[in-house]
């Protein structure tokens, strides 16, 4: 790691004095393993933030840790960053399982942790003073998708299929509670083991229930396979609702034969009016040759906010925590403020969006004030 930091210093053309004055911030991310395709988006977003901070005269020493998507490795990374590396704060991890696993360690070591994109509600519902979250939690994922569907039609039934992980179960739990309030009947509730090779039997069960809506929660590989096999078994609801994650990625969008017209909730798009959002999208595509996902935007803004607070605190962890708690920002994620509400602590009350895929392109369709295109509902040629 020491060699890596020196190499970074030389690449940036920093003197020893300037490098010693750089803010040291840790990052825990899924840079390898099954979640690496989404983890790459977070890494890229943080790299763009590093560029913009340098333009403002804020130099960073970023200490990168790869948790491979495994909670135990994330916990080891957290302990290393908080003790041996002495960082002012940490951005990450990506997955809900890893973020939830390290949250109590952040409190133990009094090291500010800013979670960019993990959705499990519990992460910021434990009363932890040093844990903050940029993205909206799982309860909002469900609500914004269901509100969009009920605003477009009159669905009476819904089926749930979701991976049996922290992310999948948390998102679906809140979705089931929300549809009950809307008077929509749950006709299928099907958790599945992440990374399975064949979902056709489960999808056939769902098909037999003839649901108006199918609500799915998966990461990238599973999302693509489930949609392929949904087509194979002839599952045809009025709409598929993708609960973020795999349903918001460039990889999923390119699968036009099965992804077309799928709805998904998202934290961010580049066509909203939030300051700098459109420019971020253009820069990201120019630098990395692909469309940014909301994960990239969440990670970018998380690093911008963490660095701002760490600079004001001169690298002191407790003062960085106080600055996160007291601050307000307005950037590519819109208004950002970490608040206590509805049992949450240090949670940014973020506006979620709904997008729909049209021939491989995501378009914002809900809420109306952010929409760039009218949604298609029910799916063309479907019941």
C-alpha cells in the first residue's frame, strides 16, 4: 500500500510536503467478485470526484480496500482503515450486507462512514452516530415504483421474486408492507439463492398466479438471467418492476430482447435538473466509455461531501463526523442533508426516480416533474 501511495503522489506531481498535507480517506468497495460490475461504477465516480477536488485545491490520499462483496472481508478492511491507516473517514461499502456488517465497527472506532448506495434500512436505523447514508433506503425503492404503477393503471395483484440477501429481503419486506396499504394482493412471494443457474421453475409458479405486476430484486447477472427465463416461460405481467441494482446497469440495458420497457427505480439520472448532473454524465461517458449508473453518482457525491467535511475538520475524525452531521450540500444528487426521521439516523432524505428502458436507453418517467418521456404501460403486446 505504501508503494501505491507513493506512485499516486508521483503521478499527481505532488511534492512531499503537499502529499503529507493531503486528506487521507478510505474507500471500501466490491472491486472484484460477483458485484464488481457495479463496484466499477462506484470506483469511477470516486475517481471523478478526486479530479474535481484537486481542481478546488483539495488533495486526497485515497486508501482503497476491496471487500470482494464479502462482509467478513469488509469488516477487516474497516478495522485496518480505522486503526492502522488512520483515515479521516470512509466511503462505502457497496452492498447492504457489507455496509451493515461494518456499521458497528465505524461506531466502535469513531470513524465516519458514508454509505453511498446500500439500501438495507437497518444500516441507518441503529442510532449510530458515525454512520451516514447518501442514498435513499429500501422503503423508498418500493414506494416510488408502486406509486408509478398505480398512477398508470389499476393493478390488483403483484408477485415478488428476490434474492435472499440483506438487500433483497429488506427491499421486498418494505414493498410488501407498502402494497398492502395500496390494496394490492400479493399472489407470490419467491426468494431465491443468489447466483443460481435456473429460475424457470420459480418463474413458472409466478406465471400460474397471473400477476398484474412482478417486482424483482437482483444484482446484474441474476437480473439478466431472470428476464431471459421470464420470456422463455411466457411470463407476461402488465409490468416488471426492477428494484434498482442490476436493473439499472448498462449491462442490463444492452439485453434489449428482454430488458425493453422494464421499469426500475434509481437514485439518479443525468437528465434531472440537479446541479452538475448532466455534466457528470457527459464527463463519465467521455472518460470511461459507458453510461454512468446511479451508483457512480452516489459514490461521486459521497466522496465530495466526505472530503469537504474532512478538510473543514483538518482530518480529525470526530470533527469530520460533526461536519457531516451539520452540513448541507446541493450537487449532482440534489439537496443533501443527513437527518433523523422515521427511525433513521444520519439519513439523507433523497428523492428517488423511476426510469424505463426504451430500446436500450433509460428514460426518466416518474415523478412527472423529472420525467423526460411518457411511460409505456402496460407493456406492448402483453396482457
